[in-house]
C-alpha cells in the first residue's frame, strides 16, 4: 500500500500499511489496479479520438471511476472490482472499434507495440490485487518521477470530480473528455 492522496498521510509522506483515514490496504491496491486499467482504456480512447471517433462516454466513465478513487470517497472493494471489470470490458470494446477504424482510415492494420495497460487482462479479485501491488506508485523507483506521476494523477482525480458532477447536472464536454483520456494515457 502506498497512499499519499491527503493531508493526513502518515509522516506527511504516505500511508503504507493502513490509511490514517481508515482505508484498508486492499482498497488502496484495488484503486491502483483500477488506475492501471483506466490507463488501458485511455490509451485506446486517445487513439480513437485522434481518428475522430466519439469518446465522450469513455471519458465520462474514466471521470466517474477516477472520482471513486479520491480520498475518503469510497472504501468499497467490491465497487472497485466492478469498476476494474467494466474498465477492461470498455477497453476491449473500444480497442476493437479503434482497430477497425484505423484499418478503414489507413488501409492497413495498426502495428504499434501496445503498452501493458492496453493488453492486460485478469478475471478476479486476486488477480486484480496482484496487479495493483505490481503497479503501485512504489513501482516507480525514482521519487521525483513518482511525485510527478502522482501530481498528475491527483490533479486528474480532482478534475474528474468536477466532470462527474457536471455530467450529473447535464453538462458534458467532448474536449474535456478527450483531454482526460489523453492525460491519463500520457502521464498518470
């Protein structure tokens, strides 16, 4: 567990065994797995957006799922397992849509190497927990790079809260959804 989202973090650095807020280690690890799965969805969302495909619904899902990972918002492990499953399903559906559109636009198959988050699959909670452990912020050894990634991710979490609230009120913006997908793919 490595959670440094809030001002209550242990030693003003991060909670590493249990959150000062009460967050369990399993919850933090599942949140890390969810962020990893969202990066995979964002990869294909960003690629699809570059081809002009609509990606709003995927951006709104990323916003809703990231908002669920914000400090003290949700400690329900079952909810995170469901969000991971949905992120993987959405990613795979969007991947198929993107690959078909790419072939139609370019006249050839997409041949770029795919990052792990764009191909990872797992079926159950134990596998999600294992992935979350392996992609925790501590997997980034350089503390400066880790801090930069967490700064971007935590900023996107804050943006996601506003995007989700605006969507509930009926305000949605394609540009913000595309930005969220691009930023998730590029830096989180």
